[in-house]
């Protein structure tokens, strides 16, 4: 019984951690990348810079892929 309780608690922690780290691309625009990098690497400036750079690149790729084409005529 105690083993099942610990297993359930560990599973819930893993799932909570996985959902907390997933952030949608539109939310990461602008200062969102900076805040996420600061949270992920609070004491490592180089790692924070690399994370922020990758985050912005992913956002730009997502934005380009989901760009809506609005044409007035045609």
C-alpha cells in the first residue's frame, strides 16, 4: 500500500513538472523568452543567452509557419 502511494506521488510530480515546462510558442514572444531563460538558468548568463536565442528562433519559425495570408483581391 505504501509503495503504491509513493509511486502515485512520484508520477504526479513528473507529470506536473512536464506540464509546467511546456509553453506554447505565441506566449514566448518578446520578453517571454527572457523570463523563461531567467527561470531556467538564473545563475548562468551564457546558458541563459543561448536559451533565449533558441527560444526566439523557435518563435520566429512558428510564426512563419502559422502566418495567415490576407489578400484583398484574389
